[in-house]
C-alpha cells in the first residue's frame, strides 16, 4: 500500500467518523424525527416529531412524565393527598382518569381524547394485547409503553427511554445521575453489613398498621435495597395483604416504616403495640409524601429520594455521609421543579421522625 492509498483510507475513515458523530448528535437532540419508535414493549409506534401535549394512564409513569416534561401535561391520571411542594400551575392541572390510575378516576377516555394529546404513555401493562386494547380506546393518538418504571433497582432504563421519547435527554441524564449517586453510596455500605446484623423491618400502610405488602413487591423493595430484612414471610399475596397483630408481635420488627399518618400518630400510645421492639425503641418512621410518597404509592421514580432516607432510618450510624438536607433540596429541585426553603426541608424530615441537624 503506497502513501497516497493510506491517505485516502485515513480520510475516508475520518469522514465516516464525522458523519457518525453528526447522526448521533441529531438522534440525541431530536424527538423522533423519523416518526417511528420502538417502545419498551417492543412495539413500533408512529409518533409526531413535535410533542407538545402528553398524557399518562399509569401512576408511576405520570410521576415520571411530571419530572421530565411537566409543561406538556394535559392533566393527571390520579393525584392523591396534598401537593404543597409543587408549583401551582402543575398542581392545578385536572385529574382525568382514563385507566391504570390510583385514587381519583374522573373524566376518562373521552375527555382525554377531546384534549388532543400528541402522545399517551402507558406503563407495565402486562402484555401487548393489553396495550393494544388501550390503543384502541384512544384511536389515532399514539400510545407508547414504558416498562421498569416501578422497579427501583433498575429504573434508569425507563427514565432514559422517556427522556428520549420526550426530547428531554439532558433532564433524564440529570435524574439518572442523582439516582446512581445515591444508590451507589447506599450499596457500598449495605454490602458490608453481615446478614446477621441486618435489621428486621415491617412496612405498615393502613391506619391500624395491619396492611402490608409481600417482601418482593415493588412497594417494599426499599427495605432490601437499603439493607433491611422484611419480616413478612413468603409465600404471600403479591398485592396488599392484611396481617394480624399477633403475627407482628411474633415477627417483632426492629424498625417500622409507615405511610399512614394516623397509625404513626397513635402507635406509641397504643398499648397493643408496646411490646414490639420498634415501638419500645422509638423506631417508627412516617414516610414523607408531599407531593408524592417517598416509599411507594406509587412505587417509582418518586421513591428515589427514599433510598437515602430509608438507609438513614435503618442505619443512621452507618450513613453519616448522607446529607439528607442537601439531598432533599436537590431532589425536589431537579425532580419536582420546586425549590424548598430550609424550614420546609426541616419540616419534611422532622415530621418523618428522622432527626437531621
């Protein structure tokens, strides 16, 4: 091979590399200019190049949509409790229902169609038949499926996909980086805790404290991620389940986490719970839930901040490196588009039972 041939080959390789970079950059900065995507269920879906109005039929996907592209939302599929720590323009969006939602189901399919969204997201639908059924209800409006949005151990793929689908890659990268940072910090410490030293944890959802979830359910995955051991024994129902107080007394958890403010308010004065170690040792914690629950309901991206919170709840001495004040402020700014004041941060954390200086 002579010198001129080498030069030609090098030039050709350089041109190919430049073209590849340009194509990749266009792919990253555009929102489906090709007009067709493959969603997370493996379906080919034709979508508009410009996406200005969106909707989601699944609770955990709706929360992720709010995190990434709130100004495109035509409404909520459900919205429970208070949303004090959310800008008013998003809090005041209508609740439209439309399937797969939790809580309020008001207007439904017809009203959603009348608002003419460019794209509708659905999530963890179970099968292509189910997704096709949802697509039929919405006619020509494209429906895109998102998977893994309620799996906290591997939620980055759902965040990345929705970021691409919405043309919000920079925002999705920010969220993924926050997630990876807190998860890696917690994992590095949890990996050093011997199984014999892991705390026994019970999650109480209802006002009487007797409704819980299976240990391998999305609703309780934070216990395992953060180095705890669920006291609930398998096999049990995959959804919510009722247990007896006698069984809880037998399990005798070291820590109780609850989403019920009523249970949290009464448990220390309720004589029937006094012999439980978690109660005796003042180790009952109320998960923050404004604007969304930090532990579950829905299990999803809203529980990313629950990773450091749960770790601090279970092992405060092992996680002194986690600054919950700064993490909470950063999370609400990046994920909820709301800048918390110092007093608001203090109120959120102290109300949960977590004492942070």
